[in-house]
C-alpha cells in the first residue's frame, strides 16, 4: 500500500500541470474530461471550478476518516459535502490548488480519488447494513472491501473501454443494486453454506438493461475470479471506438445472451487455472450487548446483535452541511465504537451503536435528516454544477418537498415513495429503477422550449422483482410538484402502498397524468 501511495502522490504534479493548461484554455473540454475523470476530478459547468470524488471504499468510513473529510472541506471553505448514489463523497466548487491538496491529504489518510471517474473500475457497491442486518444471508462487507482493494492496488494499470461497476448485496433486498450492475454478487445460503448468486451485464443510463443471472451458485472465496474474468473479457471484447456503446451491457447485445455467458465463463475458468485470487478476508467484528430501546422511529434499525442499533441519516438531496457534519462528529466522538456506512440512497448509517448512543444520535439528527418518505428522495447534483446536466435536480427535489409540506400532512408525505431524480438520462439519480423516477430534459410546450422531466414509474431492484421503470410521459418542471402531490393523495386515500395502487388503480394514475402531460 505504501508503494501505491507513493505512486499516486507522484502523479499529482502532472495532474496539476495538465489541469492548469485546461484552465488557461489550452486544452479542450472533452480532452480534459477524459484525462481528469480517472483522478476522480471533473470540471464544473462554469469551466472555472472543479469537483472531486472521494472514493470511500464500499461506503465504509472510519470516524477518523470522516473527521478528515470534514477538515478538508472546512479548510477550503465549503458549505457542504455531497453523498452520492455510489457511496462516495463529492466536494464541489474547488480550484486546482485545493483539488491537489485534497488528493494529497486523502492519499495520506487512505481516502483515494483515483478511479473515481473515467474508464476505470469504480467504487465497489455494498449493502450498507451488511453485518448487522437481521435478514441477511451473511456479511458481504469483507468481500466487497477486498474487491475494492483489489481494484485500488492496481488502479493505475487499467485500460478499459468504459467504467466497470461491481456490487455486493447481503440479501434479496439488493440494496447494492446487484441486478443492474456490470457484475453483482448477492449472498444466499444453501445447505447451511454461504454462496453468491452472480449477476452480469446490467446497467443504467442510455439503453439500460437488467443483469443476466448465472445458473450456478459460487463460493464466496471465488468472487475475484469472476471479477477478473469479466475485466479481461471487457478489455478483449469491449468497444474502444464508440464511447456511447462501450459498457459491458453492449457486449451482451452484440454477442447474444448465451454466447456472452459462455465466453464469460471461459474467462473465469482461465483465471481459476492461474489461481491466486482466492478471497478469505478477515471477518468484521461487531459489538454485542447494550441497552435495549422501546421506541419507534423509521430511521432506527435494530441490529441482529442483541442491544445494538443502526441509525439512518438522510440529508435532503444528499447535501450534508458542514455545520451539521460537525454536530454529528461531536456526538460520534462520545460513542464507544461507531461504524459509518454510506448508502446508495445518498444517506449514511451509523451502526454498532448501543441503545443509549442510538437514541442520542437520533435526537441530534432530527433536523439534519429527512424523516418522511418524500424527504428521503434521491437527486443527483445536476445543473448548475454538472457540466452535462440538463435540469436542476436538486431544486426540483426542494420544490417537490416544499409543495408537499405546504399542502399535505405526514400521511401524504409518507404515502408517496422515495423519488429518484436524475438531471439527464445518465441516471446518476438511478431514476430507472425507482418506484417513481424523474429525468431532466427540455421539451416544447405550446411552441416554447420549457424545463421538463420525463417520469418513470414501477421500477424496482429487489431480487426477483427487478424491472426498469415504465415511462408515463413528459411534464413541465413547474407542474411536477402538483402532479406528484395528487398521486400521493390518491395513494393515501386508498390506504395502499404505491406498488399495489399502481397495479390495482392504474386508471386513476392515467386520469391524473392526463391533466399535466405535455
């Protein structure tokens, strides 16, 4: 690891030199994007400031690392940090000196940015409650972290056609979205032994696709052979010429499902012949025993360990202010052994808490976190920060929440499911697998070009239920809060959950959307 750190530190001067040339107009935007993405850095829409993505390995953070991130953000006068749908943390509005300073400080604290963007293996996804979830098959966190370390240790050597996304889920709830990844592993038990179900060739964005499931279960220790097999296959069969058709899922469509799976298994077999990739990671130790609580809160989760709890914190839109982060850290410093897990929902879990610790964390985060379903919605960073965004997804979310709070009660705020908002079709807000998903666009209405969002419904990512959302139309951004409020009111009046309502009362949905559709 020390050799890797030394190598990454030596890259910073060259990165800075190239970035300054871009800043001075000597390098075109797209050329810089291709270069900077591999360092986890992107120019923002104004082409004068920059964003850096901290690659939090599988979303697992130590308390000291969270302190470091706070200190870095505070040092550079940032107002907030952004929790992403890939369990990373983004810092926005920085100059190149600040970017390089954060890179260096991060490397020295095992917080890397390399491979945070560009044509590299991205942060490995993980079910955030893995290890403490009552419903899990087994703890997949050690395997997820080991896989991310496998990528990080040779991150400078990759030459892939496009990004590669791998995830691990601890149960069929699939909170790491394994069924729509390039490669996903879902934990299961057979004959009292742990195994992985393997999913391959899925992905969101343009031309989204649900993953294919392998017909056999695999031993957890074999997971890296499948990771390395797909990586080699991707390098040999991926499209290096057509960037828009270079993801793994296009290999599936080009080769056909049966041929793709046949070739994939051949690559895995070759890796097994070579050997040396067996995974036998050390299990993570979680505390047992503690004060039991007799309270109900949707953000409080009882762990499988007796007397231990997890607390979910969801800053609106994933934007956690430094003031709130400072308050949280102050309280975390009083806890004996808290563990921090970022989620794919732009929130974070504090796990391994005693009942009294959990109660206090709940109290001090009441005003930090969204507490209703609508407030726990997801939105990418969007315009005016993202250089390829079409709409302001964060503002759209704020407008929706404000309309609900001004016109409804908690029943309606909880009747509507979590909404997933992307500022464009790239699906950074994973809108294509949400119960309700929005994607930003421009549309003509009465001869005028207006801000609009396409709406998808009935998407899901749970194992056995995975499906892409159904497109129901385009709507003006100004009409969306009222449209969604009418849907939430209808769901609440029927006393059904959203999926049941949309299945049994689709005519009512159609009558609502007809009033607003462009």
